[in-house]
C-alpha cells in the first residue's frame, strides 16, 4: 500500500478535495486529519489547567459551606504564596 499526504490551505473545501481523490482509480480510502499547531496545544493545556483549578476552588468553597473545611484568609493565602516563591 502507498500513501500520499496532501496539505490544504485553510480556504479550500476539504470535502470537495476528498471527493475528487475518491474518484481516482485505486483509491481505497481517504481520511481527514486536522493538525493543531503548538499554540493550539498550549492553549488547550492552559484551558484544562484553568478548568481544573476552578473546579478545585469551587469544591473547596462547597466543603467550607458544609463546615468540612475552613477557608484561608487573604493574609494566610499571600503568606503561603510567598513561602512557595510565587510572590
């Protein structure tokens, strides 16, 4: 089996090119892959991190409302950040 990689511009209709390739003799299958750039991957990682951080914070607030956990004061939080070297 031989494979050919075709790279398309953003403005080209993928389905049209795919249908044209399928009309060629000997073509057994076609697949479409969209490559994300490194910036897209970095953005996705950042979005996951923010989502996970917000979920943890929301869970911590819910536990505090139920009396299972005491929230830190802003002074305690800043001291913790300074101790860890973030500030």
